[in-house]
C-alpha cells in the first residue's frame, strides 16, 4: 500500500480544500493507494489555526491588510519559512511517524519550504511535490527548487516559477483540477447548448466561499436592465445573505433567489448562462469546466490580481471592474443573438482539460520510489543500536 499525504487548508477560503478533494477522487481510483489530507495550519497548533480562520474576515473587510501580507511574503519569504518551520516541526514529525508517507503533495504555499527543510534535516528522502493553486500571480513561497516536481496549472505560472529559480526540468504544466461533479456532464453527453435570446438570461452571482463583493449592486443592475433571473451565492457571509434576502426578494419577487454556503455549486453553474464572480482561481476554473461565460468584477490583491487579464487573454470571460460599465458589457455579449456570449462558451470548451486531476495524480504517483524510508523515531533507535554495538566492540 502506498501512503500519500496531501498538505492543504480547510480555513483559507475553499479553494485548497476543493483542489484536495478533486485529487483525492483520482487517488481513490487506485486500490493500492491510501491518502490522508492534512491541514497545514493544524500542524502549527492553535495559533496557526486562528491565523487560517482569519482569512475570511480579512479578505472581506480588510483587503489592504491582505495586500500588505502578500507584499511581505514576496519581499521576505525567509522569515515566513523559519517561523513556520519552528511552529510545525513537532507535529509534522509526529505525523511522519504515524502515517509514514511514500509521497507528500502540498497544495498550500506556506508549508512548502518549511517541510522540505525538516525533511532535509532528518535526511528523510520522501518525494515532495507541489501543486501551484494560483493561475498567474505566483508567490515565491510556491517555488522551492528542491521539490521533486512543481505542477503548474498554466504556462503563466510556469514562467513565474522559472523566474524564481526553479529549473524547467522540475516543472510540469498540467492544468487546474476540479472535482468530478463539475465535469460529469461531459462524460454523460450533456454538453450545454449555446444561449438564445428566446428565454430569460439565467445569471449566477458569487464571490468564492467567503462571499465578498457588492452582490446587491450587480443584482439590481441586471434585474433592472435585462430580461433575466438571478441566483446569488453568498457563501459563508451570513450577514450578506440576510441583507440580500430582505431587500432583493421583496423588490424583485420571483426573479431572484439568495443562498448561503452550498455544497452543490455545480448545479447552479450548469443551469446558468453567465456568471458574475471575483477572480478566484478555483471559482473561475469550476465555472469554465461547467461552460459558464464569466464576467469578473474584481479580484483580491496579490495572488488574484492578474486573473482577470488571464481570463480575457484566453477568451474565457470579460473583466468589468467598474459597475457603471456592466450594463454595456452584458448588452454587447447579448448582441446579434448572444454571439459574444456563445464565443466565450466555445473558447472555454477548447481551453479546459477535464482530465487535469487524473493527470496530476498520475504524475505524483510516478514520483514514488521503491526504497523504504527511515523515519525519525526509527533513526534514533538505529543510532542507539549502532552506538551500543560500537561501545561493545571497544570494550571487547
């Protein structure tokens, strides 16, 4: 049995967790593979858990603080590496002794270099792979050239990793993994048809698992100007959900529905003709997998800031940061029987690789070596045995 550990995060949005789940589905296709998903923040104890859980609050209400944290991580990654290594060391070693992994796969940047430092210190030669969970704006925390393999979702991410000193031979560009429920309509022959103006436009408004952004303004603009119905996913932002329900449901009866955090977001995407969202890589790629044209209304500073341009350059969506322009953008997409909207749908079908998760897992399993690893507890026992044997020889 091959043991695989995925280092992920349950608290910093939902993207890392979604990626881990998509890869777990593919690992589970192998009868001889056992997978454990470990929250990296749990390894650091209560302090790190609190840091992780603050992500939603900060990204919703203090974007400038998030921008500052991003800049610090780019300018002084060594401090973050050293502090993280110090705080996770004990629990990480305990995890190694317990699970004895044949492969470690990280999908969160904070823990990459600290874990590699610990492995090198203890001379534990476990293959270590990284999946870069961002599309373009790559933090140097992702790019440790000691990793056996760094898997990138895009060519843009690959170029950034090379710029941070990672050798090209260590990088694979495979695509972005999404969970099977976002792709099963393809295997079932359910390719979405092009949109036609003979029915109302079904609009989906969302902003990642944390529910940030001015969803109310976007909704009102659409409902006031177009023949449409609106579904809003407010995520974990309960305050926003309650506010939107009080206002929009009364103003536009029968045309708008507001939901909180949902576990079947793919159903809403598959029923939608267009999606309005923040530039979250996970949300973007899941929407593209469901063949929903995107209008990106904003992005977090730092790792998301170049995602809107990425969507535009690949004809996967439109960037509309100013709400004052939103009406004209939608009108242009619907002109000539929705020609612009359907062109985006075609570009998405050509761009997205629905087998990315499978290919990533195949690449990772190919890194597993046949040798038996000696873990810290066993190393100490062997050292003690050799020391006693040497002392016995000297005394004789």
